[in-house]
């Protein structure tokens, strides 16, 4: 059967299968970026933030395990092949985080909620996908490229934390990365709130596994095939636009990992909502809410392009290879989301 599939179909299936894990985790494990931030700031619980730590730790250990085994080259990944721009990470992260708070979801969360029947998320997915391409390759692209040019790495040292430490200490990169991933995992599991919920730990770990499977699968196809297949893992900004374009022009363009990834998350979330009995159609009844969600989706699309990734792209895929951009972007996303949530929940009026 595999012999009858093209390399493009193979990477789409890899995206579908690994994305399925992320979709299930969103619905059954309540794995959600904005929900984790809101819980930490206003709910008095850091459990879902620690779930992110588990996912990151597992993803880092898995990715550097692949690097150590020669199954993944760090230089082949987008996040380690483009020069890091600190200002772009900060500005893009702030834009994305604020937009995420306004929209009520990131791109990944919107696809997952759409799998549960939320039609408001359908609007977010469409608007964010279009917004991403407007800034990435549309009419705003020349301005973006002038302000934040994305240029390939020309030196020997890759913009990664483990690579930076390895260059200065002489230590091998793969064991360093695995050790750092183990430290992140141990820190995440140090909280009693999460250790008391082993099922949540399992779902978070499966998210990390999904990231690693994507790296391993696309790297294998790129290494053994003949087509110019990029080595990628999950992200939900440009892939939303890619999916929209493929559904409109699929007879003229090959299917991709991005299309499979988005479909996998939607399918996993749909199955998860059926398992939990939570599937129901929902729509927006308040025009002001819809306006806020559209604005949030526009900001997320633009911010993700500037920061070279979203909460999943930078927060997990880039973090898994310990790109220097990942922690900086995620800190900016957290700050932007905190600002947006404060505006929505308590307003900006000074306390009396």
C-alpha cells in the first residue's frame, strides 16, 4: 500500500496521525494554552501550565533523541535554520497573545473547538488562515520583510540553546538536549496538583509524542524520498492558510503535512467530543463577540508570522529543538494574553 502513495500523501498521513493525538488531548485532556494561562492568572491552578511543561519536556527529549540517533538534523528544521530576531519574537508574541485572548482560542484551540461543533471557531480558523498569508506572502509581506527579514543561518552555530551551550563547553548537543528536556519534565512534575492527575500527565505526554512523531516522519520521508519535502512538525498559523488553499485548489497543488495536521487535530477533537458526549453545535449570538473574535484572529495570524510560529509552533515544535526563539516568544505570548484577559475580565480602570 505504501508503494502506491506519493511522498506528499505520506507526509499528510504523518500529519494526520500525529495531529490526531493533539486533537484527542485537547478534548479529553483539556490541553489548551489560553485555558492554562487563565487558570494560572485567575483560577488559582497551575496544573494546565505544568501539562505544557510535560509536553515540552517529552518533546525535547524525543527530538534530541532523534538527533542523537541521526534521524533528525537540527539544521533541517525551520526554527534552527532561520536567524533569530529577538524583536520579532517579542512583537509577534505580544500580538499573538493579545489576539488569542480576544478570540478566546489560539489556532490549535480553534481547530479543536471546531471539532466539538463550535462554529465560532470556524470563523477564527478562516480569518486567521487568511491573515497569516496576507502578512506572509500577501500585500503586507514586503513591509514585514523590510522590518523583520527572515534570513537563513549563515554561520556554523545554530540558534538553539543546546547548540549554544555545546559550542561553548564542547559537550555533545544530543545528550545536552535530552538532559535539558528531562529537567523541564522534572520541573513540570514537581507540582503536586499534576502528579495527582496521572491521566492529565499522560495526555500531555502524548502531545509531546505527537510533535516527535511529526519530526521523525517528515525527516524520514525527506531523507529517503526524491521530492523537496520540508522537515516539519505541528504549527497552526500558516498551516490553516495552507489547508484553506488546498481545499480550494487541491487538484492543482499537492497535499501537505500541514493539511494532514489540521485534519488530524479536527478529527481527534471530533472523536474526543463524541467520547465525552460534549459535541454540540454552537454559534455566535452577539455581534460584538464576533467582532472581537475576528480582530483576535487577524492579530494572531500577523503575530504568528512575525514570531515564526504560534503557541504550538513556537511553544512545542520550536521548543522541542530548543530554539532560542521558543522561550522568548512564549513569554511574550503569555504577557500579551495576560493583557488581553485583564482587559476582558477586569478592565483597565485603576483600583479604588
